C-alpha cells in the first residue's frame, strides 16, 4: 500500500499528508473511558474509528504505539460509589473489565499501552510543579489552576473566542480564580475522597492534566496523533494543549488532531431521560458485535451519525452479502495479499470508510462471479485483507450464517438432512414443507454444488 495517507487535522482545519516524526515508529494517543458505568454506543464510536486508524498505521509502519487511557479517579466515579455504596476500586475494576469485553466484542484491538490515571499521579504532580515554576499556574485555596490568559494561543484548536469558551466550558464561579476561564489542575480531597499527598496538600488531579502527563510519560513530549470525540475538542483538548505547551517551553503536544463526529439515536440526542440511552452491553444481547461495528463504519468518522434500528439491520444484511461472497470462494487456497489499490486509497484518504466499503462490495461481487481458480484465490485473499483493515470478515462464514452453535443449530441441521433425504427419494412435497418450516424459523437454505447451506434471515 503505497498511497500517501491524508488526515483532517482539526488544528489546521485542513486535510494534510501524514508525516510521522519517526517513520519507523508512529505514536498515537486517544482519550479513553471514565470507568463508572457501562460504555454506551457513543463511547464505542471513537474506539471503532481509531481502531481502524490503528490497523491502517500498523499495515504501513514498522512500529506503532497506541496509548488509550483509563480515567479511574473522577467525581463521577465518586458519585457512583456514594450512590451504590460500592467501593471505588470495585466500581473501576468491574466497569473496566466490562469495557474491555464490550470493545473486544465490537472487534477493537487492545491498545499497545493502557495507562491508568491513578498509576500516574507522580507524573501529574511533576507537570503541575513545572507550570507553577514557569508562572503559568498558581495555587489558591487548596487548588492549583492554570492561568489561561497567559497562553496566547488558547482557543486555536476549537476556534472559539473568549466569551464562547467561558460559556462552553460552563466554568465554575469561584473566588480563588484569577480569571473565569482558568481551569483546575489539582483540587483538595476530603478524608472520604480519594487523595494523594502533594506540595499543595492532600488532593487529586483535575481531568485535563491526566492525559497530558500520561501522554508525555508513554509517548514523549511531542507525538504524532491525538484523537477523540468531537465533544473533547473543548475544553479537554484545548486545555491539554495549553498546559503541555507551557510545561515544555513551546513544544507541541501532538502534530495531528483527529476527532470523530457526534452520535444521535433515531434523530435525537441520546439521554436517559428520553429513554434512548443504549449501552454496548445491552446491544450485544441482541446483535453481533461485527454488525455494530459495520453500522458505525458506514458513516464517515467526521460526520454526525444517526444510530437507528434500520441502520443496524442494514449492516447485518450487508455482512450477510459479504460473508456469502467469502463462502462462495471458501474452497480456494489461502494466499497472502494486499488490499486492492482503490480500497487502500479510500481508507488512506482520511479514513473514508464509506468509499472503502464500496470497494469491498465490488470485491464481493467479483468473488461471487469468479470461476477460475486463480481469480478465486486472489479475490478471497483481497476480501480478507481489505476486511481485516476494517476489522471485518475475520470469522468463519458458516459460523456467521448459523449464529451461535447449540441445540437450535443441531435441530436445523437435522431438518436439512431430512429434506435432503426427501429430495433423494423424490418426495418433493415433503422437501418443500421442510423448506417452508425453516423459512418460518428465519432460516434460508441454498442448494449449490451438490450441497445445502443455510443462513439466518435478517429480521
């Protein structure tokens, strides 16, 4: 894949060629979850988007380090513990384990590094100390705050003016602030709250300093890509930039800033009050993770996505067609291959997954028509290679169509065997009755090349 990668850089407001600092080692940081509850589908979108980017980078460069953090100290976690009576450590462990399981179920690779905030308090304290010494931060009433007016480029990432930034951040009005826009780097903790010793007393870090300190610890002062959802552009990423640049004498935090768009549900903002709050865990009870993943990738990552039941059903039907093509060439010998140039060009053009899926469909169409052994081998390999970059088509086609193995699958196989026997004795009315019974059960059967295969019909 020799196509030049181009990504839309939020900081530059333009699509730019990707040129890593070190062509032998690409470094990427993506903001991870605050672990106090199950991940919802909005949380899953950046995981899936940046997983595709991770796969693409791994295919292009000798080494890729992908860091995605776990925020395990936060006021939301403390609120959850207070409401449930469950210890904070138990909440963070349980929800982190659930997050790992749910993201694996939607096909996400594990990041190279998964730093936890509570394991990096010393790094955060050191960065805050540097900011205080350099005059960009000040201690007041047990807090340490970043002095926003001293950083002249504040607002460059989001493009907001001062009034918009103050309103957008829903700033806390506090007498200890020198300026309404100043944000907290360190805050005091009561005896009941998690806390660590520091030069400013027992306390805990503010949210923004966590990612700056963990990014520096694991990727260096300046790294290649910083990613996250559009909701993090301001204030989180804006604040990360300010504190990191000021702590490091003007050195940038990241060279490329990538952000995925918002997620709606059936045309409305997702919220518990509207009754449309969907967790990945709940969705996986009804749908396979690969279909959830494909439904996300059908919309370009920078565009808003409207999550609908119809869109998810369409993704499932699309996977039926793609796996049907793989089944058709399943007897061809496996051989290594690169994705076709048109597919690679689409994905390399700012992760244009809709266009990449169009190219994947073209491959599937060719595979369905292929008869020559060489063509079947090539198309099978290209389908799997292209699908692999998207995190799709990694399963066995028969397993996809049959779903979970078990008593139901055995009963279906028995009915198909009875139908085959009826056809052999030329009892076609009995064979048709069995076909109709299978159809009522949501099973489609296909007779080809002397054998009968079956698949579930999308509801």
